[in-house]
C-alpha cells in the first residue's frame, strides 16, 4: 500500500487526501472527524492491535517548529500517564516525516457544545451532572501537576452511554511555544480565558476553574456571560467586569448556584478555590443544599424538545498573542482571531480513582421529549370576528384549525410520539437496568456473554444502543456479563507432545515451556505432567508448562578395553546409538579396543541417546634413558621428562643409582613405572 502522506490542510473539504493513507506504517486513516486550528482529527484503525482510535495529526505549520515538537512530545507523555475515567486516554505519540500525531481513545458521542446547541440552557441537575466529572478529571490533572488551559464545551465529551470525558490534556500546554516569537505568548479560547491569562499568560489550576465557572454559567443560562462584536471587547469584559450572576438571566435561580459561579470566576485568582478537587467539594455541597424543585427547574432558554435552534452558534474564537493583548482589549483595538475546533471523539476506559472523592464517570440523561403538537386554535378563536353574519365562517375556521391539530398530532405520533430513547444502562447491574427499562415501559430480554472488562452480572451492551429510538411498547435486549471467560486445563498425562500442544490451543490456552525428565511409566515423548495441573482454571491465552517423559533411564555400561564390535553391540542392545570418534589415541588398552567412552559408565541415559567411543592406538612406547651412576634427583628428573613414573628402592644409606628396571635402552609404554635402586 502507498503510505505517502499528504498535508491535512484545514482548508481541505471533501476528498481529504489523508483518508485511506497509513500513518507510521500502522494507523490506517478511515474518515475525517473534525478540523481545528492546530490539527485535524481522524477516525483510524490501529492495524497492529486491530482497534479503532482517534488520530490527531498536527498541521505541518506547527510540526515544523522544533521547540513545539519537543514540548508536544513531553506533554503527550505526561497526558498518557494521567489515567482517569473522565479523561480521554492517550495511547501513542509519534512522527512520520513532517507529521506529528497523537493516537487517542475513540467513542461515539457528542460534545457539550452539541448538547447546548440542541437544548439551550440545562436544568441545574443536568448542569451539575456534567460539571462534577469535569472537575474530577481536572482534579486528577491538577494533583499530577498538569494544567489544561483550554477548558470549554468543545473539549467536554459525552459518550452515548452518558459518560463525561475531558479532551486535549497535554496538547494545550505544548502549543504555547508556537504562538509567537515572544516568551509571554498566550493561547486559549476568548470566552473562557481567565484575567491572569490575558494579562501575563499565567496558567495555574485556578485558570482552569475560571473556565469551568464560565461553562457552568453557560449551561445554567444558555448563553455566555460576556459577549462582544470582537474578541477584544470580550477580553476587556473578562479583565474589568465581574461575572454576572446566573439568577440575573434566570429569575429564581438558587443562590447557591450564583455563589458557585462567583467562586469559580473571581477575577483575582487568590479568591478562587485552590484546584479542581476543592471546587468539586464545593459543587457537591451546593447540590446537597438544593431542593429537588430547584435542581429540576427549567430555565427560560431551555429547549426541552431537543431541537437545534435556527441560528447555529459560530465557531469558538481563540486569542493568540503576547501580553500586550490586554492593552489592545482595553483600547478597543481588534485582536487576531483563529478557529479553535479542537474536540476529539473518545471511547470508554476502565474506571480509576477520583482524588478525594468517589469516581464520577457518568452524567444524567438530558431529556429530549418530542416537540409539542401544533397549536394556534386558541389565538384564532380569540381573534375571530364576532359579528353574527360571520358566525358560519368562524365555525369553519375553528373546524379547520381543529382538523389541522388532529392531523399534526397524528403525524407527530406516527413519527415521534410512539417512540422513546433507549436508556443508558451500560455497566449497571442486571436488576437495576431491568427496572429502569421496565419503568420506561419497555420489555427486557437478557442474553449473556463473557467480558474481560465488565463485572459479572453487569450490562455489557444493549440492543438498541443507548440513545437509539425504540417503540414505547418495544423491547430492549440486555447483554449481561458472565465475567472473564475461564477455561479448565485439560488432563494431558500420557499424551504425545504434539497432540498436547494442539489440545491446549483448542482449549484456548497456550503451550508454555517444555522440560524433560525420566519416567518409567510414561512413554518417551509423551506428557508426564502440566503446570498448572489438570482441572485448574485459567483465563484464555494463559501459558501451561509441560513436562515430557524421556522414558525409562538406561545406565551406561563400561565398555573401555572392549573390542570395538563387542562394545557397539552391547550399547545398541541397551537402545543407545553409537558414534565412533575419528581420532584415535594412545592408551594402555590394546590397539583397536575402546580407549575412552562419553558419557562415562554409570551415567543415566534415555533410549535413543548417542554414546561416543574413542578407539586406542595402543600404548605409546618410549626408550628408557640410562640413569645409573647419577643421584636420585637427577634420575627422577630424567625419567619423568621422558614420560615415566618413578619408584625408588634403597639398599644402603646412599644417594647413587646403581640399578634400574627396565634397563637403559629398552622401550616401555609412556606413563609406565620405572624402578631405580640407590646405595
């Protein structure tokens, strides 16, 4: 496959040239998901692990900056270490030529911006259901020394199963080296920048809290707290105006929510909580003090029918520049504007701990009942002329309106009224999920399957999927986890090794290390035992070690000194193979007999093992030197140098050799004994 990569320019529209390419020889790009000011996000397939993920490819204008790439890699590593159920996980980071990329989780869902566009303002309960997991994610980051810097609805992701995740950890911190040549440059979304970010580019956990406060205000009221014709006007208001109370836009809003927004968006960082963990505690305390009617109050700008407004909200504006940006805002000068659509579509991960609190990985379902049936009859009646001469016409108009209402109601019922949405019950217990579905008027069917990730008795999936349309009288099939698929180790005793390996694979296990030992009861090459033993339970893919029989042991006989033919016959009778060494050696054994054997006698061998025999060339005959008349030391040295052993006999007290045996000039085998007599 051609893996040449094209530039994923933000200006490209249909027919993105990156689609269908393979990045870094591993990630096949299947579809474009979104384009932002810094990168393009694609849905891709990891061909090595066979899983779908989100691939963020940085624009080449950014990846050409060595400083940016270095910080991007460092911050990507930091984000990858931030394991939290409400944070989009980072799987991999790499480069391919001029392309720098991040491989991240992918899950079908939408962003908080989509929810706000569809629903306008949210009920306080739903707003807190979104805010709390966001704070839990930011709290984990803050305790790990990370600051997000770009918290906004586009970076808050809501999966089809209701889970809330925060995207773009690690990326936003690395980007500031590219925004300008100065050291005090800033980057962030205009509507969510804290005053200290605008003034000097400072980014601390408290700047993330300011953005969370703005986002909470937007969820409660359906609009941003500060607006203007230019980014500079919005920045000026962040610098010089306190955040308005949500109750000013939503009369009757609980005072505790006003206080929570005020605490998070105080213009002075010191007046905000220390980090997201502290603000999370305050948010929970505020929720605990609210009555149900206050939590479920419907704001004026809420669109409970779930339809999108006629005017689609514009793309978020990103402020990028130096510390002088604050002065430009004060003077009303226009500031630079760029797109900031940097959202990522994520997939769920295994749950992890929330700092100082229980895990928050789920949000309340945003209700979206079908729209009200067409009306207007009452206004028509009120506006109808009351003159007696026009009464028949008034009756006809009334009947027409009623007929239109009935037809509209029928059409609505056929298209929407008889349907509801499948509740999100993933990872719930079977009893809890069944009750919620029954309360929604749905029948429940249960199927079971194995799962390595979902606890036994909890829901793995639903059909239809969460959020899909289903008839109010229809049924939903729950797939409930049996827990991990556990298999038993088969009994392989006496099974030939090749068959044992096949049976392990058939059982879903892997053959492990193979050891051999003697066993008189098990045929050579067959399994004696396994570790773990037969009947033990293991997860699929676990390795099983095998001990294989070498058969009954054979004791090596002593064949040294035997004739070659006799020795070979004896060894073969024992079931052993024989190899004759090419080289022959001098030895005390007669020529042609066995001089050495390997292994030595007494060793334990298995039938079929090979024994090596070395044949003798006979003794090595050496001439005996003349040592008579010399001293003991002289005689010993001369004889040992010739290769003989020396034995001394004394007749009288003296040190002179007067006789030797064998005599001088005779030949004797090298290594044999020479006797000398002294007097």
